C-alpha cells in the first residue's frame, strides 16, 4: 500500500517541451503514403492525359464501358466522335475523352505531317553558328 504513493511522489513532472520524436511516426507514415500511393497515381493520371491528348482520327480505342471503336473526329473540349460496330451496323457516338481507357491501335501520320516532321528534324540537327558551333561540331568557315 505504501509503495504506490512512494512511486507517485518520486516521479518528476512532465517535460512539457516539444519532442520531435513524438511526430516522427506521423511524418514517416505520410512519406510512405506519398511514395507508395499518391505519387504513382499522379504519374498514371499524367500518362492518361497524354494518351487522351495524342488520340487522333483513325485510332482504335476502348472506352470505360468496354466498347471498342474507331475515332472518326476529335472535337474541342475533350469530346470524340467514335464509330462502333461492324460494317453494316455502325453507330456513331459522341464520347468524352476522359472515359477512354486505352488506345488499341494508332494510325500512321499522314504524308504531309511526316514530310513536315522530317523537315523540322533536319533543321534541328544542324548545329548553331557562332563560337560554340565552331567548337562543338560545325566546320570552320573557309
């Protein structure tokens, strides 16, 4: 009976100060959640937005409902006209682009776009002039 009050009297008062180790588990849990849940989800959403932005006429897409169709027209405001069905039973529907899950088949760029892309890449491959151009890849002027 006497031992319990003696221990209570011997115990000092609480520190009352702030201890960083008290909130370390919370910081650690938040870091784990960020790197295992939040960051991969943001990366996946970014890839999905890039996929939707790259959809063009002629692509075969799968909607969120599992419908497979061919993109006929890409409208403004994230809307697409998609054609579903076989040759004699085709249905055209307007679909919100964010409901697309995957692009099954991409079409090749048109010849005009390919020629423009080739011209742009050939101009980009030439090194710039000036002192750095002469030092790093451009021949000296004669």
